[in-house]
C-alpha cells in the first residue's frame, strides 16, 4: 500500500524533492528507483512476503527507501532504536520473530554469544553488505510468517512490565496521515523537519507516512539537538516539526536565540499537553505557538490542539475517532468529571484490554485518566498503570526496576517519575530511581550498567543510593 501511495505522488510530483539531507536531495521518482533496486537485492537474500525485518537506523534517507522496498516485498518493517540493547532485541524476537535486521556494520547487539542471548533469540546465520550504501543486512533462520498483513509493527511497553506489539496496516497509516492533514491543514507544499527519530511511532507517521502518502518534503539531519533543529527551521523554512517537551524546553534555554516571528512553522508535541509555563515561555522567546496532542501507537492521533491556545489540554478529539471518558464500568461520565479515557475507531487496535459492555462495542483502554472540559477539550491527568510517557514513548518503570535488581550489588530498587509532581499536564518529568545496595557502587556505574541493557531514554536521570525504600 505504501508503494501505491508513492506511485500516485510520482504522477504529479515525480521531480520534486522528497528528501533533503544537508546538501543531498532525493526526488520522489529517485526514491521509487532506489527502492526498486533495494527490493530486488533484499528479495535475492530470501526476504519476502510475511517476513518481519528490523530496521535499526537513525533518520536517514535509506529508511524511506527500505520502507518502500519492504512494502513491495509484502514484508513488515519493525523499527528498532539505533542503540537497541540485547535485552530489547530479545524481547522483540519473542514477539515478532525477525527474518533480518538492517543496520550499520558492526552493531554489537548482533555480535552476542550464546550465553548472552535469550533461548528464543537466534544468532544471525549470514550477513550481507547492501550495495551502494553503508548498511548491513543480518539474516536469521526463517521464522514462521506473520499472520497479519501489517505494514509496520511497533514494539512498546506493556502494563505487565514486558512488551507488546502494535501492528499498523497501510490502511491504518493512511488514516493517521489523513487525520493529521485535516487537523493541521497539511498539504504537499509542507516541509517537515524530522526532529523525532523514526523508531518513535509519531516520528514514523509524521516523517515517513506523510512524505510517502501526501507528497510532503522531508528534511533530515543526523543532529537532533535543539540548536540544529532551530537552524533547520530558519534555513529551510520548515512548516511542520514534531517535537517532545524536552526538546521544546532545550530550545527555550538556548542563549541568544532569535524570534521565529513571521515563520509559518507549526511545532507539534503529541506526547501530551505542553503545559502553560512551557508554552508561554516558548511563545515569549520565538513568537510561535506549540500545538499539543495525544498520540499512541495503538490509536494513532487521538486529539490535537489546533490553534495552540489550550496548552493545559491535548486539544479536541480528532474527526473519525470516538472518545469516551468513563467510570470503572466503562459507562460515560459527565463533562468535567474524571474518568478513564477510552477510544474506538477504524484505525484503533483492539488488544486484550478492550472493553465491550454492550453488544458490538469495542473500546480501547488508553491507560490514561482524564476529563473533557466545557469546550470539549481533553485534559490528561495521570496513568492508570505503571507505564509512564518519556519523550513521547511509553516505558515500564517495572522493566527498569527489574534491570537494576540484576546488578550484583543491588538488593532492591524503586523507579518513578520525578520533577514537578510527575502527573500534571506539561510537567517537565524525568525518570528517577532509588536503590538499596549491599556493596559500594556509584550511581554513575549503575547508569552505565543500565545503558548496556536498556535504550537511553529508559535510563533514570537521577539515581540515589538509599538505606531503605
């Protein structure tokens, strides 16, 4: 389905720039040509329909090429963090057995010995350098093909402390792109800055899906720092940039920055409410408003603040999606009353935590508590489980606690959200941990230990050694 979108775009924008990365330009027609060559190469390696392929790369043009090539092969793309740990790759292999992983040569996570891998996680049987690139394709023993026709599968934290897979079909992705386009008025004249990594579900949708499906122009940069992104906004006249609250705050803290007054850029923070303090500070500095929003892998975009003037909320529910604030039995509560946030709609995945209190009803639990204000805007209040949202990604505090407890010097640990109060909309929350040890070990060593087992965004910002919890 992704390839069919691109074919349509090529008919009227074939020579237009699809991807801009520094001084390198790739047209939509060139993207189709490169994807065709890569499809043949991957097919010759034995990758085909029903196979799941992990892509462990940063924000590079090859990511879009691979997305199109795998779609033409009817294979499924599984985004992996570039610094994915061994434990995380094992978890992915347990949920989505991979036929291959495409990454830069020398990825240490693929070099592990028998004792370093989970029993279900096989070692690569062959490696091949992909032609005309710096990419390497590691092949695994062929697993059973995926039963669902998914375009992409995201592996995200589950409330149990483990992981779950979220499958998105081409139809789901097309629906997300259309929702975003209608909510913010996105068209093929927009220039999108990829400020979120592509393994981030919202970064994937805004960057890859919008470019391939709507013919927008995508600007890439290896440097995702606040200063670099602001420079790209000015130099390339970007019109849409997906961001995290952390990135917004870092932009505000930069010394001697110039206003963006008059620029047509829209900053979209879909991890939750921006918060009044941060939104007002950003507007004072740059004279540009930030649009808050609420996006999750299993739901797509749920709500968005279309004018950026309600930063304490995540905005209005998007068209085509039903949203309910409900009591513990799933019944709707009155406006202004707190409850569990449920959603349903054509693109909403319905895993085991769906509610069906009436015949034909299938409401998805988002895991959030919230309320609808008198203007119908959604305000998120707290999670209903042990998951927390950091940099727009759901993570399990239990997973981090379990990783800490595997250290030989650690007796027990607690992981929680610190900063502000840890729950309010727009709070600048950070992960913190308290650890009880029976031998001397520094917080720095514990951070390094976690870095070998978890992705960087899961490492607590502060680790405190205590006598008891």
